[in-house]
C-alpha cells in the first residue's frame, strides 16, 4: 500500500511564486508540501536565467535569478516545507465538498497526498523533455530502454549507452556515465558542441584514449523487441545510413514548457492559463488556487512581484478551509510577537 501524506496544502511547482507562498501560508500556520518536475527548486529563475540580473524585485536593486531563489529558500526555512523534486503532479481528484474541500493528489513517482487545498504555481507549465520524432519510441520508454533524465546513475551500470545531443546535459551525462557503462557513444549532428569547453575537452580525451566513441549523425529509427532496444539506426550528413548497437538511449534535446496534466484537472482554462478571481486567486474549483505565471485575470502582469502578492492573498482563503473555526487577524511581521515566534526570531 502507498503511504498517503496528509497535509494542509500541496503546491504544484517550486518556482519563485510557489516558494514565496510557503512563507505567506506559514505565517498563518498552514503547512505545505512542494512538488516540482525539475531536480532543483527555483522554476524559470533557476532553470532559464540563474546568472542574469533581475532589476524589479522590490527592495533588491539587482539580484540574479539564482540569488533570488537562494534568498527565498532562506526566508521560508522557519516553515520547514517538504520538497518532492523530480516528480510531476499527475492528478488532482476532489474528495470533499465545496464548503470543506479535500483532494487526493498523486505524482508520477507514486507519491500520494491527502490535502485540504492545492496551490498551482506551475508557471509556464511543466518543463518537459523534447523527444526525438521517432515513431514507436514510447514502447522503448516503457520497456526501460529510453530515458530523458538520469535519476539514479547506478541503474545504468554495465549498460551499452547511446547519448544524443550537443549541450551540457549530453556532455555531463556522457562524462558521468562513461565510468559505469559497458560502453558509451555520444552522437551529435555536427562536430560542434554547445556545452562547457572543459567538458568537451574531457570527452575528446576519452575518445582519443579509445574509452568511448563519438559519432556524427541523427537518429532515424529504433530496433529491438518488446521495448528492449538492440540498436539505433542513424543517418550521416551525406545521407548515408549506419547502425549503432546499444541497449540504452538517452536523448538530450532540451526542455520545452507545456501545460501538461493540469489540463485534465477539471479547471476552466483560457488559452492554457487558469482564470482566477483577484480577491482569493481561486480557480473554478473551490480549494484549488492558481498564482504566478500560470493564472490569468484582467490586467495580469507576468512578473514575479505579482505572484508574491497573489500568494499572500490566496493564503487568506486557504486559512478558511484549513481552520474553518478560527478568525484571522491582520498582523505585521515587524510588530507581532506571535508572527516573530513562528519565524524563530522572537
Ligand atoms: P515558474 O518559475 O515557471 O516555475 C513553475 C514550476 O512549476 C517549474 O519549475 C515547473 O517545473 C513546475 N511545474 C509545472 N507543472 C508541474 C506539475 N504538473 N508538477 C510539478 N511541477 C510542475 N520576471 C520578473 O518579474 N522580472 C524579470 O526581470 C524577469 N526576467 C525574466 C527573464 C527571462 C529570461 C525569463 C524566461 C523570465 C523572466 N521573468 C522575469 C519572468 C519570471 O521568471 C516568471 O514570472 C516567474 O518565474 C514565474 O514564477 P512561477 O513560480 O509562477 O513559475
């Protein structure tokens, strides 16, 4: 039997808005679990522009994407949020009533939550791997031969691996898996890589030593039986074809953002965004909220500061669901000793 995690709130997405929602919920004694598909927190700030400066976070004349995320993590530490990374929220099923909502939330890694509210802070949607356009590839994904991420390196020990791509992920996994694998081949369309120069040098040295192979070309098809890969058929740049024997294929073609499973949760949607009211940031389903880039309302600006404000307001309504009998009084962190106790500073 799967263990069910009981919590007040599940936050879908650990981008800046999901992270700050932990703070606003925490001040109201509401516990949260955060789930993100990526192996790290920080959403777009950490994934797309960690080293770029942001100039419009109130009170920070300049802060990089990663520094903002690091500060948010520091700020929410007193509330001890639990992170479930590397997993996608796949389903959200209502199990309560409109007055007392409750949800059963499950991830694609098998984690199950029983929660009183859901805060969707899913940004531009799920970061999902771009897949090579090869018919029938799904069968090999299910068969344990094709992977778009490495969750446990040990699972690849002794395998004959073909890695495809020319960016940092392709090069990093080539170097990391080469010592474990029975053989690693790296294939890219051209002899020019977009990865860190040092990684490219290390890879070329391994090839020169005969400890791995590098090929130029593109995948055209997969060969095998019952989802077990035996070889990959390829085309070179002159139109010739060749085969590479392998039992494992790791294509690293980058990430794209798609709405993903959120489309199936019974919410009203507008052009892949979730309409909310601007008092509570609640969706068409009571108990499910949407904040940050994923929501829409008249005048919406896709800015981090808007998402912070939205988190503060949605927490007020979440409080009514979690503590239906408690009255909420407005307090400042500067002067409230009860808030300061929660923050561990009093
Ligand atoms: P995101 O940061 O998109 O995070 C959402 C997270 O949810 C992702 O990590 C995703 O993996 C996860 N997720 C989605 N679906 C699921 C699911 N089903 N299960 C689990 N996890 C899921 N904004 C500014 O205010 N100022 C700027 O200067 C600025 N500069 C920018 C520069 C660039 C290059 C870019 C790309 C954006 C910039 N932005 C800026 C926009 C800003 O980054 C976004 O507004 C902000 O990241 C939105 O935060 P979020 O938490 O709503 O979503």
